[in-house]
């Protein structure tokens, strides 16, 4: 689906620790780096350990109240970690997208990075399914613009070790890489 190209000055980034910038903090996050690269105002609304239930509960306060032009929605790893039901996760994402549209905010879906070999194999397998199948289904079903942090961070099917500090969270190098990758993808998808 094509999205009208217009200047979007303010974007809220709703997410978890990947968005927040754990363990370094928001000032070193890909969100801050993307704001610098794009010249746009990006508001980091990442909370360590958050799930899509938490994002849904704080949507009015953390997104609508900021009156952004767009919201980047990035979550799911903690839902998998907490064994959230697939349908519940899917419904939460649909709700976030619907609420965005209701408030005339462009919803943009993100696919979080892969997890490294330090994670339990079951966790790796479930996240792989969600990232490769479930999130693309949400994107297809809703027609929202999107960006992918999963595929660009794999080399021969393995998470590029320089991009992670612990097998899940982004290293400083990973944050730099992701900022450039998201910038490119959002420009291609006519979000920036």
C-alpha cells in the first residue's frame, strides 16, 4: 500500500528495551541516532521489559498526548518471553494500529531484531516464527508501512554478533547500524 508522502515532523517510537536503548540509555539508542540523521523530532517511549499489553495501556498517555504525525510500533520480544498467546499479541497490534488511525496518526510497524544463541532455543524458534510469519501477516492485513530489524541483522541465518551486547539487546554498533537501516527503510516506505 502506498502512503502519501508528506513531511512528518514528529514521530513517537513506542516500544520496549530495544527502543529505550538498554543497557546504554536513550541518549545512545537508535531512536536518538535516527532523530539526528533525519532531522525529525523522535520521542522515545521505550520501556524496558514492556509488552504489547503495556503499550496498549499507555497509548493515550505516551502517544496521543504527544500529538505526533506518526508512531513507530516496535514490540513482541517480551510477549514471547512471557508466553503471551499469539492471538492476544495480534489483537494488541491491531488495537494499536486502529487507535493510531482514529487519532490521525500514521501507524508504522517494526519487526524487532533476532535473538542470539545465548537465548533458549524455544525462545529463538518462537521469535523467529513471529518475526518471519506473524508480524508480516499483521502488516499485510492492515496495509501499514513498516520497517524490518530482523533480516538486516542476520548473516547466513545468524544474528551478527557485533550488533548485540548480550544476544538480545543492541550494542552501540547495533544501534548505529539500525538507525541507518531504519532511515533507509522509512524513506523507501515514504514515512520520512
